[in-house]
C-alpha cells in the first residue's frame, strides 16, 4: 500500500517538476550553465592534484639523477684506488638508484600521458556542453520570437474583428458628435445675430477721439505740426495766361 502511495507521489512530483521545466526553460539553461561551471571547477581541482603528482615525480627523478652521478663517481674513484669493497657498495647503491630512476621515469611518462588525455577530454566535453547550451539558447530565443509573432498576429486578428464588429457603435458616436456640432453652430449664430454693436462702435469712437487728443498734445509739446486728418485732393493747375500781342505794324 505504502509502495503504491510512494509511487503515486513520485509520479505527481515528476509531473510537477516537468511542468516547471517546460514553463521555465531559461532558468533550466542557467542552472545547467552553473552546473557546468561547478563541474569544470571540480575537474580542474583534481587535475591540479594530478599535476602536483607529476611535479613530485620530476623532483624525485632529478634527485635520483644527481645521486646516480655521485654514486658512479664514487664507485669509479674507489675502484681506481683499489678499494673494492667500498667500490662494490657504491655500485650496489647505484643499481638501486638506477632501478628507482627507471621506475619513476616510466611513471612520469604514464602520468604525463594521462594528464594530457584528461585535458583533452575536459576541453572536448566543455566544448560540446557549451555548444549544446548555445544551441538551446538560440532555440529558446527563436521560440520566444515566434511566440511573440503569433501573439501579435492573434491580437491583430482580434482587433480587426472587434473593430469591424464595432461599426454600429462608431456610427452612433459620429451621429452624437454631429448633433452637438450642429447645436453649437446654431447657438453661435443666434448669439451673433442678437449682438448690439452700438456700444462697440461708441467705444471705438471714444478711443479714436482720445488718441487724436493725445496726439495733438504731443505735437504741441514738441513743437510739431499736426498733419491734416484727411489730405485734400489736389486741384488741377490753371494754365498760364498767354501774352497779348499788340496790334499795329511792327517796329523795325
């Protein structure tokens, strides 16, 4: 019974998680990118430990090579001096050092090969993971763009149908506005026909008289001549009288 309940619960939980993943692909991609960075960091830590092992082997090999040279020199010196026992001991130590040196060199070659293989595997895996993540990001961007286009097209279709169906409403609004405009124009016409222009004309005459008076005072104060309000039309000039000729014979 409990096994069935547990299985059912796991099924519901799996459906819930799957729904969240479908609804949030961007968050899922970001989580995978963070997971990839964490895996690379752990891999590099282990790779650094392996590189440290290589450095220790190199240091041991250099030390053994130095011992090899020293023991060979000592064995040769004692052998030339006739000290066979001492020369034999140095020769025996030299064999041990050579054996260790050969073993360390073999380990170094294998470790170096493993190190290079690990680096290559890391680089290939990281490149593949990054390429896949970039592909998913492009797919997500294209999907969001297509979804936005589809949503805009659906909105446009809905707007066209709603605007076409709202023709009666727009016609009614147009009729209301025409009625208000005609009523406002009629009120303005009636108000204009009943306007008394007498006061307006009277005030205009008063303002003109005051202006003329102020101009006359200004001309008097500054010794200027006032021009005539309306210049008289110039009369045509009279023709000059012709000189009279005297009657009689002309003097010589």
